[in-house]
């Protein structure tokens, strides 16, 4: 059977945005579009520490996200990634530096954003997911475990 993990990692490198879903303490969902960089299947993103998603992650680290084809395609060409994951706000300066470097490589304009006390880096570690690949047939998907 084909191993889709390498395909997923390339897919993540080739895409710039995802939709991140979090929940508040009352399990009310929230979705946010985020620019991201990845290292393997691990995702990094920068945001203001004053956002709903940061508040939600501090109380409930369970998140999910999707990455879709960013252009219109016929159904028989559709691809996408759906992932269950665990998020954390980074505190380790070495890992923050690595994440910022990845983000700056993918988004050169990121290097121009002044570092400040307001910015945090979120790390998202995959648990399991599904890669949709309609090039293999309508509705075809491959399950992924991490």
C-alpha cells in the first residue's frame, strides 16, 4: 500500500494557508485562516497572543485543521488534508528560532515583522488525519496515523 506521509509533507510545503479549528471552554468552535510553515508534518504559525485561538489552545490543546487546494479544480482533481492534532504555545527559544526561520523561508515578508512581546509561535503536532486525493477516484482518501 502506498505511504501517503511523504505526499502529505510535500503538499504542506506547497501550500501556504490552512484553516485552524479550536474550541473554547464551553466547546464552542472557532476557525481561523493562518499562514503556516512545516517541518515534516509538524506545523508552525505566528500570531498575536491576544487572539481567540491562543486563548483556546491554552485551555484545550486539541485542534484540527484543513489544507485545501487553493485554486478552483474539477472534482476529479481535488486534494486536501484534514488533521487532528495537539497545539502548544512555544516557550523554548531554540524551537522559536527554528519556527521563525521556517516561516521566513516560506513568507519572506515575515522577516520584516518586528519581534515583540505580542507575538507567539504555535506548534501543531499531528495525531491522525486524512488525505483526500480524488485523482485516485471520487472521494478517495488515505488515513494517516502519527
